[in-house]
C-alpha cells in the first residue's frame, strides 16, 4: 500500500462530509455510523471517516 494513501484519499474532501453531517443535524461520527453501509460517494466518505477516526484513537490510546 502506498505510504501517502491518506493524502490521496482526502485530497478532494475539504469538509464535504462534515458539512453533510451538520446539515443532517448530527455529529460527524454519528452520521458516519449511520451512512457507512450506503453506496456511492457518501458511503465511501463515511467509511473513510470511520477509518481515520479509528486511527486517531489508536494513536492516542494505543492499540486496544
């Protein structure tokens, strides 16, 4: 896997998913959990958001 895959995956994002969550009146994590099974762009964004949130948690709290 490429070393800089996160940069490529988020290069065109610029807060689009967060804006969708805000419009739905939900937190980013809650919206991602709700939409993770969706097809298309929103589903992909949700799964990526959950992956990146999980990476952040592992960095802070170790591999639990």
